[in-house]
């Protein structure tokens, strides 16, 4: 989730007002041949809209369709109205997977036809992001995750574990990130045996929450230590502040994503991106955000829409990477010419192999504030790590019950 990640990845609620205000230039419909059909595609990816339109022009010419691509960021309520309009979208190509469950629960999505893609061809985390209740509702397009940024002017030997990193940071300039967010803390929890919702055979059990397990409590104790014993993190150190401090050379280490790279380069910061250090002797699991494509349930051009999404994933991945540094979700495309010589991109790809999707369930949307508020209370000394873990779990269970009662 970017700041292209986090804001667009997790805050669907912020999109619930207003009616279809386009955030980018829309492709105007033009007169078409009498035998040419219209395929309306919406995308949440602003920078890549033109690239998607060019892909639509090529695919449309070959298949007898006029493909219109528009940049739109609708809420579920807005989309429910849009599907009944004259220019209703047939599909959405490029939207964060954390929003998928809400569209699915509203009955707006179709199940993916079996022949559209093989799971084994894509990043496992990206595939997981497309499943709900054991069924696939989307096709993975692009992936992103967070990893460790290192100020190479300050750090000469990069630590391989968090245990080593906290000691190194003490002498070379510190480490900062938004440590109140589960997006950044997931790896600590997973390395100690905790989890958010239990996942098995394509399904999440929202009643089985693993954030108060003994291992998870150990993880929260470490996160508390980063604040209490080292002063690296606090409620005042937001993602933006951590980014700014690293960009200005004030800190040695920073945790961020591909969306940070251009800003650091423009600022002249000398840095290197590497895989996340291990924790508790385990690989550090980071959330993998996936831009997905899905077809609206009321589309009259469903087969064509799925074929176009398939074309984008298989033949347009390099174009989207060139346009907006979107890392392809398809494994074979990750080895493409545009990516193979980019050391930074390949560091993120390496980290993605250790990643997993955040749960594709509506209940996930309740966790952000619950987690953040309790971690901050822990830092304030009003909760112990065990109490914070128990509070997070109890409050998430209560929120899940309310969601379930409204279904």
C-alpha cells in the first residue's frame, strides 16, 4: 500500500464521496465502424493510463473493439451506480487488491474463467491476492512491496538481521519507518509465528486471528523496544517524516517502496535497496500489494474484457513498467529486458518472494486504525505489549462481528 502504495492500497473509505470525478484525462469516444464494439475499461493507475490506452488500441484493432480507457477511482457505492449507466465500465484494470473484497461483497465482480491464467505463472503473493472464499475474482497485473533502503554514505557493511541492524543503526544514524502500521510490522509478527487471519486453500478464516499469539506478543515487544530502548520510532514518526529524514541524509536506514525511488534519486541521495533483514532467524515477510484486473458482473462484453486483461498481463507488462515502474506480477515478465539490469527493481523482486498478500477480506479494512492506536498506546506506556496484542485481537473480532451482522 504506494504512498502510491499505502494511501491507494488501504484507504478505500476515503473514496466514498463525490460522483466519478476523473483524476486524469479520459479517452474520448470517437465514431466507430458499424461492426466495431465498445469495451470500456477503468483504471486506478493514473501514470499508466496512456500506456493502457495504447495497449487497448492494439488489442482492439486485432479483435474488433474500440477500447476506451479512463482513469477513475470510484468507491463501491459509486461503481454500483456506474454499472447501470450508459457508459458502464466492463472491467477495471489496475486497482489495489485490498479493495477487491468490497467490490466482490457488493456483487460487482465475476469469477475468473479457468482458462484465463495459470496460478503457477504469477507471483504466489499476487495469486493469493486474487482469491476469496476459494475462488478467483481477479487477474494479477503488477506487484509491489517494501524493503530496506540503505544510505551508502553512512553504512559500509549492511546487516543481515534486525538484531544486527538495531545495533548498527545506533552508531551510523538510526532507522525510521511508520512502525505503528501493520503494513510495516507484519514481518515481525510472521517471523514469530503470528498472523492476521488464518489462510488455507484460498480462504481466510476471519474468526481465527493470530495477533495475540505468544509469538506475536514477542514481536510487539521488539517493536516496543525500537521505541523505548532505541528511540528509532514513535507516534510522531510518520511514513512521510521517515522518508524526508532519509532523503535529507539524517538517517542511515529507511523502510519504503518503489514509490520512493525517484524522489531519492532526484534529491541526489546515495542509497541502495536490499532485501529486508531476517528477524528471529526467519525471513522477513512483507505485504505484497497487487494491482489486479477484474470484470464487472453486469458487463455484456465479459469474454472480451477478460481477454483484454489477459493481454495486458501477458503482453503489456513491460509497457506498464516503463510507464510507471510497475513490477510485473507474471514471473516470466520479471526477467524481461526492461527490468533485468535494474538493481533496485530486482531487490524488490527478491523481497516479493518473501512476501504475502494482505487478506482479501472486508475485515482487513478495520485493522489499520485498531493496530495503529494500540501500538501508539503501547509506546505511551499505557499498554504492555501483551495487552496491546490482546486489545488488537479483541477489537478486530468485535469489528468483524459487526461486518458479519451487516452481510
